[in-house]
């Protein structure tokens, strides 16, 4: 089968390669999926550029957001899955520890992500645990389905499950053009909250007007100063920040008294320099919210399937164009998601 591999640290041209490899066979509790669509995330770029937890082992096959048809099952998996159109929940856990038994799979000490810790979906076929399968709603095509798992599940966890945003509140979403940010903005808008979206260009701003009450171009003015001006000095109730060290202090300063900052990533780095007094003296909270659990995934998938939430698809590319997708994400030339069709 054809697959897109990351062969080392370097530029997309240096490190992303289309290769021919053996088609995998499922173990007893696994299934093999013929991949129809797979969406990219910053995780794909980090796998190429390296990060502190990177073990330096290559080649890697990324691709966390997978949709396709089950074409083979392991000995312990029900044959009824064969030919089923599915979406993959990307998290894999032990399913037996105190956290898994409580439904919090991302807290499991054995937690892994397909496409980061296991071979991902940037290939014509991929093997995943049968537990990760979710039947694809008939209302969704494969491209739209692939745009849901990581970004929308993470955004739901940030805004709803952890952030506890209510309709009467205000929220600032950083990186509102990117995958997680765009999903968080849409979720907050659907709840009925007043939304402030931070983005980096007039072109991107135009595409956000359907979901943002106010748009801030952070290349022209500091977003915390803009928020305080727009709220008459009050600040917002919730900040959704997946950017990391470059924005933490300004995110905290954007919060109202008693506000919450919800974090799910560290794109700009993991070591922020903050004034802790700006947190406790204003009764503010910082809450961690990595990718949501299986119920979060099902909750948000249900809303996407009925059209209440709609992923933004920036572009659809072929498997031999994955390097182009890396460049676009790295250069922030994306609104929403880039989706790859391996058989396209």
C-alpha cells in the first residue's frame, strides 16, 4: 500500500516521503480500515519538527483523524463490522484502570493517540483497535467526518466539559482560524455566548464573521488590550488558549474577575513566564483540557451529524501532497482543516 512517512526532522520537502509498504493485518482485537479521508493537525507538524517527548524514532506515520470502510477484522471482532463506514476515536487506553472505568480515557497511564504513538491514517490502510470505531453518520461524507475527531472533541472538552461555558457568558478564542480554535469558536457560538475571535489577517477575519461577535487581528494590536477595551475593562469569562507560552500572560490578563483559562496545547512552547498574582488575586482559574473522552466525541459528533456544527474544510489534497499540507499548517495559511484522500 501507499503511505506518507515522516523520515526525520526537517522541512516538509526533506522529511515527508510517499512510500510503498506492506499492507497491515489486524491482531485479534483490531480491525483494518480502508482510509477514505484523514485530516491533519499540528500533531503531524510536531512529529516532523520534533518536540520534548519525541523519541527520535523514524519513520513515523501520522494522521489522527481517520474515516473509511472496515475491510478486515481480527479473530475476536464481530464480522458485522466488515464493510461498515466508520470514524475512528483517536485515543487508545487500557479500558481497565480507575480512570478508564470512570469514562476518562485520556487520563489513563497507558493512553496513546493513533497517529502519534501508533501508526496513523496517512496511508491507504490502517489498523486500529475495534474499540475505537464509531459508525459514520449517513449525513456526513468522509471528508467532513475526518474533520471531527481531534479538533472538535478537544474543543468540546475545552469549551463545554471543562470550560463550562454558559449562554450568558463571554469567551475569547485564540487561533480562531486553526482546527481547534475554529471548532471552539463554533461551539461557543452555538451555545449562545458572546464570542471574541483572535486571528492574524483580514482575509481570515472575513471567514470568521459568521461565528464571532468581535474579531481581533492580533498582528495589529495586543489581544488583551483589545478585549479590555471591547468589554469596558471587565474582561471575558473564558479564554480558550491552545497557543502556549507566547500568549499565557495576555490570556490571563484578558479574563474577568473569577474567569477561567482553558488550555489544550502549547504550539508556541511549554514554558510560559507569568505573574502568578494575576491569577490568584483576581480569583482566576487555569484548567487543563486535552482531547476529550469517548462521550465528548460522541456528543460533538451528534451535533455535527445534525448540522448544528459544521467543520470548515480549507482544502482537500492527495496522499502525495502531504508535504504541501505541512507547509500550509506551519505557515498558518489554513482556516479550519486540511483533509487528505489517500485513494484520491
